[in-house]
C-alpha cells in the first residue's frame, strides 16, 4: 500500500531529477521552486534570491546553505534564513514518497 501524502502538496519531480550538482527547478502553483539534495535529504526554496533575483539553483551548496551566484548571499537549505539575518528565501517542507518528491505549499 502506498503511503499517504498530506494535502496540500504538489509533486515536483522524482528523486532521479535531483542531484547534489544539479538541483531541480519546477513550477508549484505559479511559484518557481528549486529542489536540492544534500546528504540524502531533500530541500526546497523559492528559486529566486530575495536580494536581487539571482537564480538560487545555480548557486554553490556548502555547509547546508546555498550561495546565490550573483552576490554570494547564503541561505539555509532547511529554513531559508539568510546567514546574516538580512532576508530569507521561502523554504518549503519536502516529502519523498517512493521516487516522487513533493513540496508542501
């Protein structure tokens, strides 16, 4: 029996679509969301940096943070918090059911 995925959630991708080197970007109800995997855990943030709109999915991931490729701002993958508490990227709860990755909206 398949496990139940609580609502409201949206299927974004499969686990095979996301690698540590290549996050997945998908549309969730009109919002572009970047899905990251680090040490087997999946995370999702708005794909746009709140600073100046940089593409977070193109940033470097290190020490549990994604670094915006435009200006180096760092955001915690789990919470979306900025390293210096200046601004935050929206973080989403992620659930994996089988091979499917879901984001709570």
